[in-house]
């Protein structure tokens, strides 16, 4: 693996980043001692498709009169007490 001193890395950063993106890793050294290793980023994983409305279709059933057991309470929430 190639070693680049810190001054050269600052001077040629754009070129070095492009080389790293192409798969060529390198080490940045200061006073002859390795300080950092630059490696290419692996390709990002494919994103999962977003869940859409209706994804639970067929997994449950709703009663025909869904507000039946609580009709009075629901009407009170919307219209207040009579």
C-alpha cells in the first residue's frame, strides 16, 4: 500500500480521493508515522421499497357497522352532549 506524506495529501487531495474511489487505498503519514488509511467506500446497499397504504390488505376484517358498539360515545366526541 502506498504511503503519502500529509503535505502531499493536502496538496493533491482531489486526485488522491479519486484514486481511492477507483479502489486504490493509501496511508497518510506524518513525520514517517502512519496516521490515517484512506480506503474506497463500498457500494451502498439497495434501499428497501417504502411501505405503501394497503400493505395489510386481506390480513384483517372490519365489521360492517364499525361504530356500532360505541356509537353514542363517538357522536358525543363529535357533537357534544345533547
